C-alpha cells in the first residue's frame, strides 16, 4: 500500500500526516470542510477562540455521523424486511 506524506492546515495549525494514497483526497476535502466550518462559526456565532470553533465542528460532524449511521441502520433493516417479504412471496409462487 502506497503511503503519502501530506500536510493539512486546520485552525491555523499545520498537521503533517502519513496517509494511504487512496485516502489523500478524502483527508484534504475533510480538512477544507473543517476550515470552512470554522470560518462559518466565527462569522455567524459568538465564538471566542479557535478551540470553541473546533468544539462546535466536532459536535456538528459527530452529530452528522450519528444521524447517517442511524439512517443507514434503518435502511438496512427496511431492505432486509422487504427482501424477506419478496423471498416469501417467491416461495409461495414456486409451490
């Protein structure tokens, strides 16, 4: 697996990272997304410092991840139920 050394700038700090080449673009996009979120929080809310903005980013991203996970689980369960119904219908037709 190819590993690349990249730097990501978040909240005015540079973070050197060794990442799998396949993940480089994703990490850069996420870094840019965090930077944009920080700017948004600083412009639209009473943010005292970068740590407050980073905490708000962490809450927002964590919430988004949890909502996605819950929706994914619901979709999997719904799909499994529907496939079970289809399978039962096909079994009845085949009898």
